[in-house]
C-alpha cells in the first residue's frame, strides 16, 4: 500500500472530524427536542392549530414522540461511535505520514552528511600528503603531532544499522593513511606539484 502524503492524511482527518461534529450537533438538537419544555411546546402548538380549525388530515408529519426521539438519538450515537473510530484511525494516518516524511528527511541528511564527510577526509588526506612532501624536502615536520591523531567524522558507507551510534566505526587518521583514499590523495598532490613545477 502506497503511503499517503501528510496533506492527504490531514484532509482525511478533517473530513472525519467534520463528520463527528455534524453527528454530535444533530444529537444535541434531538436531545433538545426531547426535553420536557420542548415536548410541551409542541403539544401546545398542535392544540392551537387544531383550535384554529386546521384540518387534522393536513398534519402530515406529527412531531416524534419522546420514545421515537430517544431511539433516533441511540441510532445516531451508534453512528457517532463509528465516526469517532474513523477519526482515530485518520489521526493515526497523519502521525504515520509525518513519521515517514521525517524518516525520508533523515535519510537524505545522512546521505548529505556522508558525502560532506568523504570530502573532509579527502581534504585531510591531501593536506597530509602535501605536508609529507614538504617534510621530505625540509626535514622538518610541518604538521604538529595532534594532526595525525584526529578522528574524522565517518564518511564511509555504514556496514550495520547502528553505525551512527557505534563510534568505533569512525575511521582514525592512521587507518585513513593506510587506505586507498590516501594513495589517491598522494597521487593528486604529486600531480599538482609536478604541474606547478615543484617536483
């Protein structure tokens, strides 16, 4: 079943809420009609009409009796229970639609983060490769020791569902320096230095 959008779910919820309100309003109206003052008023109106000479045969729909009104209210209360159930289900659909959208947004943010982290790692490796090339010429370390102990944000595709919480999966710089990405960075720096006539 295809998930519905937040707007569609909210529209369905609004329709259910409107239906619940309509039924409650009609129940309130019927209960008001079933009150003792309302029943007495209707009886007086009927008696006045008969006294004024209105033909009994012209009274097409006599007012409902109190028993009939109570039965009508019971019927509507049964329909109200169904409408309330549908409203609750629609409320659940809105919640699910919002959660699905939040999960989609989180997935996109994680992917964007991974891409940015990969770029950060690549830049770190390029800076390290250039520092190593400079160190080889000068014989002096151009980067302080903490530079080589950095732990960079994970930019590698996760191998488990819990990677974001498992900090042991975040690569340290020594692991990076021994990998394929480091070789690529060294090659890029060597090409840049050669292009600029430095090496």
